[in-house]
C-alpha cells in the first residue's frame, strides 16, 4: 500500500474552506499520514472578506524543523500552498533541504494570485521570493495568472496554444520539473489542465462552470498531491483533481449563501473511489 507521510505547509484560514482546512482532509481521505506546518493563522481567507486577522508564524518554523530533525522525522513529500511572508520562503526551502527523504518530492502550489491579480497581501517582492521555491519544484501547480507573475509574461484573458506553450517553457526555464497549469481555456465553454513532463505536453479538457468559486486551487492541488502520492502518474492525478474540483463546484452552486469556498466534504468518498479505481486500472496496464 502506498501510505506516505506528507507535510503540507500553508495557512490556517479559520473559516473559508481553503489552505489547511482543505489540504488536511483531502490528503487524509486520499490515504496518507498528513503532517501540517501552519504558515499563518487568519480569521478568514483574504478573498472577499475584509477586516480579517493575520498572524505570521514564520518565526516558529526553524525551531519546529530543528525538533523534527532531532526526532529523525522525514517526509516523502512536502506540498506548499499559501505562505505567510517573504522570509518564510527561505525557511520552507531549508525544511525541504533537511526534512525530505532522499527521493522525497517537492510539490509547490504558488498560491498568490488569480484572475490577473495578486491576492491582497502580496507584492512583487513576494513573487520574486516565490520564484526561488518554484525553481526547486518537482511538481509546480500554478494557475495562468500565477504562471504570468512567475515568468513575467503578460496576462491574457484569451489566448492560443502558442501562448500556453510559451508559459510552460518559461516555467521549466525557472527550474520546475513537471508543470501542471490549471484553468487553461481555449473555448468559452471549456477549460482544462495542461501538463508538461520534461517538455512533453498533455491536455485534459473539461467542462467550465459559469460561476467561479474561491478555494478551488487549494482543492485541486490537494487532490493532485493525494492521487500522485498514491503512485498515480501526473496526468491521471491531474485528471482526478480536475474531476474532483468540478463535482465539488457542482455540489456548491445553487447555494447563494455559500460563496467563500466549495462544499468539498460530502464529495470525499467520491475522491477515494476515483483514486481506488485509477490505481486498479494502472495495475492492469
Ligand atoms: O485559496 C488561496 C488562499 C489561501 N489562503 C489565504 C487566501 C487565499 C486566497 O485568497 O487569502 C489566506
């Protein structure tokens, strides 16, 4: 059985169905031991709420990592999401260098932007620091906006395959090994995921729902990590994550009072089934 110990580093938004409140249940449901390192504690996430609290936990990180090293604790993957500060990115790099097993994977979701804009607490200094982390990624999971900030390529609402190829190449040039670019849409009614493994591209197109929901990037990256660490290949993990996000969005739409995140919890059983079936099929190949 592929039972892995995964560390995920991202914030706790106490309310808002994103970051750790999404990653922990999804990785656990995928069948992994899930260790967490909170990057910050916020009363809510920063998208659509005002007046949220924010406590940066960067200063705790070196001592936490030192304790893990003393105990000989190591992780088979470290998956990062929303981080709390520029200085924290150096701590995260240090944790990756010291607390990953020899073949441990670095999975980076550069959660910092969407719809052409940086999230409210970030600036270009943060983007520059994030580039350093992305350069080390075995798997880099940006959306199109984040890919543009990371590469300096102009953000466009509509584009063709040549534009996406340019983005993928520039993300590899940064240093990332496998790139999984989400929200790649060549037609108004369709969106999809572009996967590039050593420059070999594959595209998984899927339906696009009219309403966009907060937190779907975190649900996506968590489901991708969960499936990948079960031994599935990057394309299959990317496909499962996309299908899972879609059913979570479908489960949420229609509830006008639920706008801050997706109702992913009732769908966890389906994610478990998707991973189990994909593993069975892979065993038959
Ligand atoms: O879902 C990404 C995310 C995570 N954490 C915090 C956020 C956001 C997006 O706005 O504000 C705190």
